C-alpha cells in the first residue's frame, strides 16, 4: 500500500494493531484514568496501591481543585486574583481582549466535567469493571485480523495521529507564548514595587499550574480522542466484513439447495453479528459518559465563544487564537459525532437486507404453494412440504432477528440523553444554532 510521505514516519513506528492498542492503553491511563499500571495488573486484578500508581491522580486532581477554586473566586471577585494585586483588567490589558470572565467560566465548566468523568472512570477501574480494558486485552493480537485490514487501520491511525499531534503541538506553543507574555507583564509589576516577591512567587506557581492544566486539556482533546476515532473505524471495518457475509446470504436466488445449505452461512453471520454487538455494547458502557462530558463542553464552548466574539472591540492575534481554540473544541466534537453516527447506518443496512430477503422468502413460499396445489405426484408433494417446513423455520427466525436488530441501538449513546445517529447529529447542531440565536439576539 502507498503511504503519503508526511505520515510514512508515523506508520513505520507501528508494528501492528497490537502496538496501536498498547498506545491506546497508555494514553487512556494518563489522560482519562490518571493512573500508571500495566494491562497484566488489570488482567490479574492486582493493581498495586502505591504512590507511583496514583501519582498522576493525586497531583492532577490537586491542581484541578486549586485552579477551580481560584477561578470561582475570580468570577465572584474580579478585582483580585487569589489575594494578588491582579484583576481581569490586567489580563485584558496584557492581551488586548475584553470579557475574560467568559473564558474563565468556560474553563471552570470544562475542568469540572472532566473531573467528574475521571471520578466515574476511576471507580470503575478500582472495581475492575472498566470494560474498555477487556476489549483491549481481547483485540491485542495481530492474528485476529487479515493483513490487508491491518494495513488499512495502520494507515488510518497514521493520518489521525499526524493531524492530532500537529494540532496539539500548535496549541501547546500558543499557550506557552501566552504564559511567557503574562509572566513578563507581572514581572514588571514586581519591579515597580506593585507586588511583593512572595506574591510574585505565588502568581508564578498558579500560572504554571494553569499552563500545565491547559496543555493537559489539549492532550485530552486532541491526543486521547484520536483513539475514539480509531475505535469507531475499527468497528466500521468489522461491520463491513459482516456486511459481505450478509450480502452473500440475503441477495442470492432462493431455491431448495440454497435453503438447505443456508444454515451454516446464517449461523456464521448470526455469531459474528452478536459477538460484535456485545463488544460494541461494552465500548458504549464506557463511551456514553465520555460523550456526555464532551457534549456539555462543546455546548459551553460554542455559547461562550460566540458571546466572547460579540464583545470584542477589535480583533487581534490573541482573541483570534482564543476563538479558534474554543471553536475547535465544538467542531472536533461534531466531527467525532459524525463518525460515530456511521455505526447505526450499517445496522440499518443489515435490517434492510434481511427485510428484503424475508419478503422474497414469503413470495417463494407462496409460489411453491401454488405449484404444490397443481401437482398430483405424491413424492413431489412430500418433498415440497419438507422444503416449505425448512423455509418456514428460518423465516420465523429471521422475523425475530429483524425485530431485534431494528431496535437494538447498535452504536454509542450520549450519556442517557440520546442515541448518536445522523438524525440526532443534525438535531443537536440545530439546537446549538438556536442557543446561539437566543444568546446573541
């Protein structure tokens, strides 16, 4: 397979699907669970309760609590930041922007939602009920998939890895530049005796924690979410594989030879579908709370971004960068939703195929019954009744299967709010447009 030059280096570092799943496991540990343990520890249900295991959880949570407390204080008392001689006016004067409080409100909502997400996942991992790990253990084998499909998935991962890494590094550079500029501004206040040395050290510590938390947030947005896209593509490839089996069964001409030999093919399709549905259900049990968190963050981002844009007196590099970062959080969420909505689409294709096949079965039975009534040969009547009995059996089975897959919600939910499909995606975007309209007009 030909690989573009810009992602060839990313692909050359992958040794197979198992290598990608190992990276996914490490990424989930840092950005979602804030823990350091091995997949063997989880499989043996023996995660060690030591400081190295929980050090990320301890420090990241402490930083989040401190920053949330400081930002809530800033919203209530904008004339002072944690008792320091700094206010929103200093931020706005340094970066030439207006309504900094809107950015702080959005960050508070984002940090609280992500901390809630971490706490929910943290409880599951301590009780060894984190179903995504079970899927990573199951699929961490290069022999479970054809070489051609592995090459395609590695190629796909190389593309999203290159794009997500690029956006993450650009965001980190922008945040570091803002960090350095404000330190220079506050350093001048210290030189002019408007701030004591201890106050300057306190500010430096808070500002450094704030920079770390924002870069960690960009990692959650761009680095961690790329594995969600990869997981959805992985399931899409599996569904396409099953779809080929379904077309082989449900689009052929119906005769007795086909009916008699259909049992093995049907069992193959039925088992493949149920296995994949069970894995998708496990994936959804974890992903639904993640989707709920990013949906709330996206709504907060688009509302505060539009309000922030309307309050600016003139556009410059700083407020443009803030608008792009907040807008990208919303757009990135909708891109993920549009990709997730592909899974129910394939389930609808399965439903249509089986329903069309079922209708042809009924017509086949009706035609055979007419011929049976016109026939006078006893042996032929006996054979035709036997064929009709076999056809009826699989018709009843297919009727039950159609009723099941039509309402089984094969895909991912957004919390307990809605099931993500194309209709709900469009409905969500229209609701966001209405929110913007009511907020700004």
